[in-house]
């Protein structure tokens, strides 16, 4: 018995399928009496579909066809009835195969072609000697080099806010630096009025935080970024507000307030539902009609206000906690304002089958998200380089993601290695610069959209927050790492195969992660990427090609036949044609 869901001989088409598309299944089982495709829609019981005996490319078994009726997840396995027993073919032990069925959608090309740079505004740059504004009950670090810290009491409650003073003026001044680096998109952590440095506790959705600038500053930033072909994506925190917001204060003061229905009061006015139990973050009822109108309705809604100024996309914070209909409506209204805008979600797992609060999410069914933050990408790459998983495991993990995601979603995935919520990649990799460069190389040669967390490109370090939110080390950049980033970004931008090319994963060795990029209509042009987490002897069957080693500059000329070579630890890019 044999079945391979990633081989067109056994499942055609492979991967996720569009709604209404016919799927052909074939299993090898020459001596079987009968076979069934046992399949279920996510919300329905299993049904058994009889399969017909068939021969395919000299192999004997059973085939059937299936046309899904809804855009949603399906799960399936095969039941094989033999003379003396019944057998089951599943993906892995008792785990069924997943079939993602989606309504066709397209992610704007500018986004899929982009390099994203994430900026935590307070920590990026301040062109002035002092902050442009101050917050009550807070302190300003004496120098930009000071390490961030939380001031907490005996109950481990944050009792004082801390700031460096970075602002939008500083971002404007550093736009040429970002352009030279090769950045196409700036994704900002929240910039709306708030009493914190991170600003995930919004006070006023229609106002730029005073420590960052004002709306005129933001308009200038948009204009200057446009001159450099850099787009702006904002962080939308719509699951909760700050407890000092006008909205919550009004709701808490008067039940007749127009904001009262926004919140979940348990014992009015002092007991209410909050995000993960933090009283400073009262949770919002995102299904409340007045709240939805405020966020994304007609007129001067939050969505309309900022998108009309030139914002090209939004990242939805804790999107798992927002109802799917809210996300769908936000996406539809966003596209009405700008049909080329993108919607990204904060999802930490495989976003194709995410379940949260007893609700199966439909992020990639065609009407919700364009992209998600690629935490599975990060975890797989770092776990492999640290020796926590081997070459076979990372290969299978990425095959599963590729199979589960619609192609548009996979090629729009935000491929990250550090964020404001995780330790910096260099720390996770135990300060091993060779492995760090390997992680960056995967980012820049993989399918999806590379994401750079500010200052990663200059070798900044940092453990879990707040340490991962240090001030950008201007004047103390690691030039070797910075130049390496520039080199790999240029490689991606100058060779479209890394952006649009197909990707295929293959296993070579437990200490090697490898994949190839290619175009279906130009099979002679192929690029192979190999990540060695330690020195590895490999025997490779090669056509004439060149091995580019991006650490020592070593070049190995290869003729026909077998190459036996002891590859040093690091990343190798092998191309069958000259790369630009």
C-alpha cells in the first residue's frame, strides 16, 4: 500500500485546492479487494467514497475523484479491505490528511515582492537631544545605550513606564538608510496615543502618540516614504483598548455612554473582562455594531482615516481573539478604500487549521487574511540550527505547511526570525554568527516575504522583552552582518526565482536542510539552497554548475558526475545558471 499526497501521481492537484476544483486520488494497493476514500468536511461526519480499480504509470491500485462543496478544511484517509483484514492509510499514525479548500484570492504583488522592516518606534531613533514630549509617571533612559528594564512592584505589576524617545521624525531621517538596505515596507508597532512605550493599550485610535509626533508628522513620513517606494503597514489593536481611553472611561462612568456596549462588564463598573487578566487592557466586544462602525464603518472610521492617508496595510494584533466575521468585514472594507492593501494576522501556529475559543479559523479561505506572521518558519529554522530537530523533520514540517497553505498565502507568509515578542534570533542561536547568517539566508531565498526586526541587520542582541526592545545601536553597528544582509537582499531582489519560483524540499542528511527554487516553464534554471549546521561530507550528482559559498567566498566549479565535498558549516547556494 502506498500513497503520497505531495506527488501528483497520487493526488492531483497537490496542496490546497480552489473551491470547485476536481481532485483525483490514486493509491497503490494491487492485491486489495476494495478501497474507499473516507473524507469529512470539518463540520460534518465522515463519508465513504468507493474507489475503482485502476492502473497508473505501471502501478496498480484504486482511484476516485472528489469535488469539495465548501471552502473549508476537509480531512481524509483511505480504508483498504483485504481478504483477512481492514487497513487504513493515514498521514501519520492516527492523523488524517488535511485538505485545504479555499475560494480563489490574490495577494497584491507589491507585498509578495517586498522586504519588510519592523520598527518599534520608541527604540528606533530620536534626531533631537531630548524627547519631543513626556508622559506622566514615566522615566527617560539617560543614554540610548542603556538596557531596557521593567519597574515592577512586589505584586509584579508594572508601576512606571520607560521610554527612550524615538519618534517618527527619527524614522523620516533614517529612510535613506532603509532604502539603501533594500527595504520596501515598514511595519510599525502601534503608533496611536497610549501611555506605554509599546502602545498596545490604545488611548485614542485617531491620534498619533505625542511622543512620536502628530498627524502632520505622519503625513510627512508617508510622503517621504513614497518618494523612496517604501510602503507603510500599521498595527491594529482592536481586541482591547487601554483602561485610560476615552472609550473605557466613559463606559465605566455611565451605562448610557455610547461606549458602554463595547465592553464586557461583569460587576459594573469595576469588574470587567480584560485581555489575559490585565486590568489595564479591557477587552472589547468586536461584534458590537457601534464598535465595528467606529473601527471600519463609513466616514471617519479608524480604518478609513489612516488608510486614506496612504497606509497600505494592517497587521491585526491577537487576531485569534477576533471573531472571523470581524476580520472578514475589515478586509472587505479595507479593500474598498484601497484595493491594493494587505491584511496580516498575528498567528503563532499553522494558520490553515488554527482553532481558538472553540472556533475554527478561516484565515485562508479567501475572505480574511492575506498573510500571517510566520512563527512556524522561525521555530523550524531555529530549532534545526540549534539541533532540536534534524534535517528530515524540518523538511517534513515545511512540506506540511506548503501543503496546507494556499499558494498565495504561502508566498505571502511573513518569514520572520525575531520580533518584539520573542528573543532576538542571534540570542536564540547562542550568538553563533554562522548559524545566524544561515537563518538570514533561508529568509532571503525562501518562498514568502522576508521580515527584519529593527537592528537585527546590525547584530543587535536581546533576550525576552523588554531586553529585545533595546535602542538601535547607531554608531556601533556590526558592519559585517549589515553587509551580509545587504548582499542577500540584493541577491533576492536581482533574482526573481527567489520571489516567484516554485519551491521543493528534499532530504539529504540529518545535519542539512535543503530545498530548490525553479520555474516550471524554464526547467534548466534551478537554484539549490543547502543549510549545513555542521561540517558535512556530501555526495551530490551535478550538472555543470557553480557552488557559491556566501561566507568564505569559495567557488567550486563542477562538471558532470558526482561531487564529493566536505562542506563547511554554513549556507550554500548552488545554481545551474549565473545569478545576478
